């Protein structure tokens, strides 16, 4: 009994000792873990070092930790492929330096601001962006790496200009006399006359060509300049609402004259057909408005004549490749308030825009400002997206109506005196040659004029005729040589 009485205490000691040892082991493990966790960056311990990767612990393609993305090599900037033009496709050309597994995204920018919804590789600029600086931002994304964005150099958005591209025809026929004079000339005179004769310029078609012959004459005129190339631009002005010349505007048109106007227009439209033509419609259209000068002679039947011009605007404006600009006077002539209803009655809705400076000599900058104001006023009246062409045949040394008469109180404004030297100002001489480069630095445009030119002006054309007496007839060799000799645009 005594032996049995002492056994339990021994077993309890052994069990208690085992438990104590177990407790010591657990404590030791906990202490070890605690000491290991006191190192500065436990997470870094789980990222293989370069040496560990080389030893095979982790392969070279192991992705970096999301908490520490690696930098991605920045490639070259993207480039714009295509000229930014309203409605025309522009493409982001991306350099090959991007890795193959990089996903690219695109954002088009106008003046540095993202264009809503423009997130494809290609983009077609809208009309509202004309004049804005267009660029594309390309962003590369790759798992485990920081995104990289590169933005292209910007380019100005241009209007959808039907006058750009292709060759501009040069008239080499007898009308106006300038080309035959060039052919006959020699030496310096030939060089000077070539400054006019070899430039694209408008030929005026008027009532002196009867309805029975006008169709054939227009077809020959177009064929001569295009010479088999239908992409060549032919330029013409239609001056038909004055069958008895402007001096007869005080007499109303007869019914027969009105019918003949429409028949004449129909013949011209049929002769043009699908040819590529730029047209100024009815120079001196402003004579149908109430003139700014209260002493000026009134047109007897402006509503009738404007109705005829409206017919012509609709007829020519419907031709597939004909671009029509209604005459809208000049910066120093009719006010915008008078022009808007005049153009509305004349059919501005059917044509591309307006023509300025046909018979006056204002500067390009002044006409840009006037034209931009007029185009915006037309837009407010419901006639949007109208454009401008400006005559530069005779404003190399620009002047206004008031400036002319201050210098020549008894002069003839329509037959303004040619410049006597290259240093003379406010006189008649050749302006900048015909071009669609409407921001040519030689014009010294202001920043605002430059923006408006980019937004609204299609071209500078020669539809004035300073080589003719009173800009009408006959041809004057002396005037031609003088305006060519004194032009600042040589």
C-alpha cells in the first residue's frame, strides 16, 4: 500500500516537466520571430535580389512588386501623319521603341485640352477646332511598370478648303490683254509683265458675251487652263447683273433682261459641269444695297437684281466642284449691318462664303477683321461655316476710300494712281500673289488677324485688275509695268 501511495507524485512531476520544456520551446520560437520582425523592411526580404535571381531562386522574368513599379523607358514622341484639316483623317504615328507587350492608349488634344471622345489612333477634326493647335498624347501601360505618356508636336487645324491641292490654272488667252503683251515683250519689260501674266488670276465674264455664245466661251476657257487635268483649279468672276453697265443701274431691268440673265447663268452652269472652278459671284454686289454715301446714285430695282443673283448662287452652288463666293464689298465700304441682309437676299445659304476687295484697296489685315466680323454675324443669322477670299491684286500699298480722296481730292478712285516708286505708300501696286498660305509673314498680320485668317480665309486671289484702266478696260501697258515694278512682293 505504501508503494502504491507514492507513485502518482512521480508521474505528476514527469508530466509537469514535459509541459515546462514545451513552454520553453514555444517561448524561444516566439522570441526568435519577434527579433526577425524587428528588421527595417520585412517586405523587402521577400523580393529576390539580383544575385538571388541569378542563382535561380527567382527567374529574370519575375514581375516586380505592385507596391514598387519599375520605370519604363520613354520612347520618342509620336508624330501626326496627315495635315490636320476639318473632316480629314489624322493618324498618330507611334515610334517602334515601345516594347511589344505595352498597351497603348490615345488622347487627342486641342490647345492642350483633351477633346471629348477623341481616344482612337485616328481622328477627324471638327469645324469648331479650326485654328486650334492639335496634338496627340500616347500613353503606354505595362503590368508592374509605371505608365509613360508622350505628346506629339502640335499642328494647326485648317478649314476644309476646296482651293487647296492641285494646280491653279493660268489664263494664256487674249482677254484683258496682259498675256499677249507678255508674249510680245523682251528684256526687263517681259520680266515685269510676267509678274502678272504668269499668275493664276480670275477672268470676268459679263453681259458683253451674249447668251448664245457664253457656253462655248466658258468651255474653251476651262479646257485651255486645265489642259486635260481635271484637278486644275480654274478661276472666274461672274459680273452679269449690269447689262447696261453700272452707269445704267438707275433704270430697272426689263422682263426680257431678267429672263436673259437666267438663261445666261444656265448656259454657264452647263458649260462648267463637273470642272473644278473657284468663282466670285457678282463683284460690286454692294451697289444693290443702300450706299453709305447718301449722295451716291441708287440702284433702281435692288430686290429684282438680288433675286437674280440668288438664282445664280443656287445654280452655281449646286455644281459638284464649283466653289462660289458672293461679293461682300470691302472693309472701307458697307457696314456689316447692311451686308448681312444683302447677302441673305443674294443667296448666301447656297455658297461657300464671301469675297472682299474686288474694287477697293484695303489692307489684307483690315479685310480679315471685317470679314471675320461679317462671317460671325452671318452665323448668328443662321448661316454658319462661311469662308472668305480676299483680293490682293492691287493692295500692295493699301489705302482706304477716305485716304485716297485726302491725297487726291479730285481723283478717280476706280482708277487709282499706280505707285511711282517702291517706297511710295497709299498707291496702286500688286499685292501678295495668289495663295492659300493665308498667314504669310510678309503680311505683318497681328496675332488676332492670324487666328481669324486660319479660321475663315480660304485664299488670297487676284480678281481685281489694276493692269486695266478703271479696273475694267482697256488694257494699259504703262499701268501694268508700273504696278509690277513697284510691288513689295517680288
